[in-house]
């Protein structure tokens, strides 16, 4: 070996050992930190099995030595003898330098070993319960994701290459991107200058025909020569904007509904400001779906309507229908629930953020009045998929100095809403924490004791198989909570991509099974897989409930005259 090669090897050895020591320090700190986070009763529970912990540490050290020996062998031109396997879908290390350069190859593989060690370590630390265990797993993943060498200038070859190619301009651009995002208070995920609500997203034609202090009600213009007598009232989630259902014409679920011959009404929620910080769960029911259903009845001059709720909009809608049932009003002919929770026994990783201590803190600050800021909600949802929605943009925007591509879905994802504190705290306490909605008579809303089992209308329940917000097994429980005949359909993909899956593009697939008497797993085992979008299946299911055909009418009537064109003012209000 030449002196230069020897010097290079010595320097590389020093850097590698520093990286290894940093990984060891990180795991030691993690043991102390995560033990407290996941095991608040640590003094009352047995410690981790010393033998198992020693074995794990020995395995980790041996693997690091095998990796180092393999790297040295590669330096001498010998074939590589040790390789750490990565997840097939991990795109962080796709650049060829992570494979071609011995230095970056080592950083990559050593990081994978550190991440694997943290993951295995979690399983050895005692936990109070399953929630404590899952919280530790979540924290371990957050630490591992944050420590990836792709997130730092000194250890990301793409940063260095791009800086050389642009003669340093990418560094300047990255700093400017960081400053702009710091001023906005959030990471830019898309080129926001490309989109404008009402111009190229949220463009389905219609008019606002009613409004109050909490929502605007949009009635969409007909697109067919005849429409069903019974309208369809849509209640989207209030934790983000409704136009996820109406992004652009080729992927708009709202437009699809209208094209099927439905007279569609949609609730467009207010984006609350400080003066709305007193609003409660009951306010959302009374002035949201209950008001919308009654207005739709009057405009269409019918006794019954169809209704659809999406995500928490479905929870609000179903609660409102139970209130109406208690008042003697049975006005919904069919109910569709998209990725909605009525049973909160398993809420996925969202539930890890909600416990007595955290909720008590929220209740003491905003429970009687105030806002849960949109930024808090957006950060929470982003860190559920941190590599895709956080670190991907840290590397791209700030290290490489790139401008994010224009993407309508990510524009919507960045357009979050505030929530009134009393509403949010009641929702988290009574549903997420206590799971009271599914228990007949446990909760009182708008002066009525709630019993979802009294809702006997037919229901179409849509869940998505990879949903990390509404686990599909939890959504399946809706079939045994409501009293009507249920059709359960499972879409492919996640919470948004699985739900907003245009029929015209014929992508993905879905599963159907008419037998909902067994548990979720038995349902899936016997389910039939079908290609394409669930939208077409739902349209066939809904058609018999639309009533007789008649000529369409313009939005509104003599009492409810159009106020302004769709999508209205409320949806344009951005959280500050």
C-alpha cells in the first residue's frame, strides 16, 4: 500500500470509529430516554433481561466489526463479505454514491446497523402496556429517521456533488429556502405558487347556498340531464380543507358524485380564528351536519337525503344522526363512511400522542377556550411519515437547494386548519381516550344520549388497507356498531391515496365480501379482490337510494339564494 493510501485508510478508520462511537452514545442515551417515555413506572417493573441485553450488544458490536472488515477488504480490492440489508422502499440512499464510494457505503450500512439495534432494543425494555410499547417503537423510529446521514451536509454525498456542480449556488439556495420556511413556520412540500383554490383546484361548479358562523354549504351544479330526487350531503373532515375531495377534475370525488346523477351538497368548514376558540363538539354537530341536512331537505323538497362522511367528518356526521334520531328525526336514507372511526380502541399511531397527562395539559390551556393550532396538527401528521413528509424535504430543500415540485395533494397537505380548544379536547377525551362513542347511552350530545345502534339505515363503510390514521380493522368495527345493513369495502393504499382513487384512472384494487358477521381477519381471508377503484362499486351501491329521476335545478331556491360561487370564502382562509 502507498503512503497516500495508508494515510487515507488511517483517516477513514478514525472517521469510522468516531461514527461507531456516536452510534453507541446515541443508543445509550436512547435507553435512558425511551425507558422513561415508554415506562413511567420503571421503578415498579423488572429491568430488561441482562443476558438478552448483553447478547444484543455483542451482536451489534460483532456486526459493526464485520462491516468494518468488509470495508477494509473492499479498499484492498477484495470482494465485499458483509452487507447490511435495507428496506426495499427506502429511497433515501438511492444515489449511486452510497454504493460506489467506500466512505458513504460504510456510513449507510453503519446507520442501518444503528437503526436496527435501536429497534431491537425497544423489544427488550419493559413497558407498562401495549401503548407504552408502541410509543417506544415510535420514538425509536423518530430518532433513527432523524439520525440518518442523508439529513446532514457532512455525510450526504448529494449535497457535496450538487454544491460542486452549481459552484456553491445550491448552498445559497438551500439557506434561502430555509429562511423562507422558517418565516412560514413550516417545511415547503410543493411549489405553492402554482395552485390557487377555485382556479385550478377546488373547481367543480356550484354555489354557496347557506352559511353560518361555522360552515358554508355548497350545492354543486348538475352535470347530467336527470338527477335523483334524494340529494347527497357530504361532510368532510374539519381538521383540514374539503378540497382533498375536489382537487382537479380528473381526480375529484365531488365531480364524480355529480356525474353519477346526484344533487350534491357539501359542508365547507370555517378555519377557526381566536374569536371562535369557544366552539364545542355540540356546536359542530348542530351548526354543521344537522344544519346542512335540514337545508338540503328544504332546497330539494324531500323528507329524506343520503349522507356521506369522510374521516372525522364521518364521526361528526354519525354523531349528528344519532342526535337527530333521539329527537325523532330519521331523515337519512343511506350513510357512507369513508375511513372513519366509531370504535377508538385501536387508533394507530395518532393515539400514541393522546394520554391522560398530555390531554390534561391541553385541557388546562385551551379546554375552556383557545385554539389548537394548525401547525401542531400538521407536524403531528407529518411525523407519522417523517422520512416522506419531513426529512425528504430537509434534504431536498435545504441541503440540495431544490425547489419542491408542484403537487396538488401536497399543497392541500400544507393547508391545515385550526381547531377550537373545547372541541378538540372533548373529542380527544371522550372518543380517543375513553372510546365512549360506541357505548350506547354513555355520551350526551346536544341534549341527547347517543346510541349508534339505533341508526338503522344501510351503510357503506370504506377503509383502506395501509391507513396509518384509521386502521382498517377499527373501521371494520363500524359494521357491528350501527344497526343497519352494512357493506364493508377495503381499498388498497393509505388514508388519502386509497380514498381519493379516481375511477377513470382504474388504478389499484379493492376487496369486497358481503359477509360481515365474522371478525376483520376472517372477512379479509374470504374477501374477493377486484381491480380498479372502489368508487365504481360505491356508485352502484348508492344508486337505488337516489329516488326517482327528475330534471335538475339550479343551486338554491327562493329562500336559500346563492351567496357566492363555489368553493366559497371559508375554504380560502389559511391558518395563521
